[in-house]
C-alpha cells in the first residue's frame, strides 16, 4: 500500500505541478498573446501614421507641383509681355530713327539749297555789279533786276 499511496501522492504532485505549470504557461501565453496583440496594434497605428504622412506628402507634392506650374506659366506670360514691350519699343525707336533721318536729310537739303541760292545770288549780284560798272543801259539793268527777283522768289 505504501507504493500505491506513494504513487497517489506522486500523481497528485505531478497533477498539481502540471496544473501549476499549465496555469503559468497559460498566463505566459496570455501575456505573450497580449504582447503580440499590442505589437500588432502598434504596428497598425504606425502603418496608419505612415500612410497618413505619405498621403500628406503626396498632397504637399501636388500643391508644390501646381505652384511650380503656375509660376512657370506666369513667368512665360511675363516674358512674352516683356518681349512684346521690347518689340513695340524697338519698332517705335526705329520709326523715330527713320523720322530723325528724314528730318536730317530734309534739313541738309534745305541748307544745301540755301547755300546754293546764296551762291547764285552772290554770283548774280557780282555779275550785276560788274555790268553796272560797265555802264549798262537802262533796259539791261531792269532785266537783271527782274531776273534776280524771280530767282529769289523760287527759293
């Protein structure tokens, strides 16, 4: 009987140990399960934050891209407007230069005509004076005077 009692006590101790170890293992497994679930939840939270950050970055990138496109378009428009202003100014300057050239030519032409007229008048007066000195008759004097007057009227 001693052996049967010893077996019973040993079996009871083994059962107690198994139950005790089972509870400990169950507790450890439960803690591990909670830890795994916590880690999974944290991983999900990090994933959500990363996805949100990625989404925010995409939105910021889109806004920046749109801003770059807008600035590029505005710059192109400003360049075209500036080109047009320069083209108009150049055209105006060329027109003014052409007018100035024509004015100078006209002025030079008038100046040359006046010089020529002055020389003609001087030469005519010299001839008239020479003829007067040679004692022209009244009709010759009258003719020369009328001719000189006509020449002066032309200019």
